[in-house]
């Protein structure tokens, strides 16, 4: 993971198929192996991988100014692509070089990275008006470029088996993808399916742990 600082940081499945960088191929294989497990609980993630509706971002340390600049640019690409394709599942998995020694350490880094993304925006206060900007509000969602996100943290030492990943990462989905599911009366069913599968996967009793949406 130490030598992943390439000029290209944003990869489609097609890009990865022709990529000769072994470290990127290793990350991609780890992602597919994890989500490809028969018992893996998140059916939305499975749909993204199986339909190739995902993008892979490769960065340096979380909370680093250079990382923030590249991640911010790639999030804008991801927003445009999701809008253009009208995808219900397109996901950006951002992978970092950090080694997360503990749950709290990872969460601190994640919130630092989110704050730096927010601070990097030239137009301050351009928060998605459909969600709250107060982290204590139940309707809070992180907003970037005027668009709200649902974010899931992934790292090797996560307490939940479903959030354990060989590398430190953040998965980004547009919040409105979940709103659309709710409007189509699909959200509650999907949520219940994922929670039941999640509890069977590792006995978790708090399915929202490590989710920042």
C-alpha cells in the first residue's frame, strides 16, 4: 500500500481489468472476495459488484491535504456519473494507506477526513438542503458539492465482521439512492433483509455501527 500514489486515482471496473499495477489488482481482488462471500449481508453492495456499478479510488493517508484534494475531485466525478447513469447502486470505494489499529482510531481519522473535505469546498455553506448539517440530528448526512452521502467505514480491525476489509476504506453512496428506495417502498424490505443477514453473519446487534449517513 505504500506505493499507490499514482496520477490516476479513480478506476472503473473496466479500468482495473487492463491495469497492470499489482497493488491495485490486490485491492480489487480483496473487495470482490469479501463481498462475493455467499453470506455477506449487504445485498446492495452485492448488486453493485455483480452489475459492475462501482468505482474504486486509491489514495494516500486519510486526512492528508493531497488525499483530500484527490478524493474531493473523484467524489465530484462520482456524483456526475451517478447522475448521468441514473444508477440506484453506483458506489465509490475509497481505499487509503492508513493502518487502523483500533475502532476509535479509525473513526477519528474518518471524521478528520470528512471535515477536511468540507473545509476544502470554496463555497462554504453549500449543504444539501434535503438533510441536516448537524451531526446530532437524526436527519444528518455528510454533504459535499451540494450532495448528501451515506458513508460506511471499512478496515481490518472492525468489530463487525461485515465491515472488516483487508485495507482501510470508506464506501460512498448518494443519500438520494436510499430516498429513492424508500419512495419505491423498497427501503424497509432491503433494510430488514440486510439486518437479518448481518446478525446471521456475525451476531451483530447494532447494524448501524460505523455508518455515517
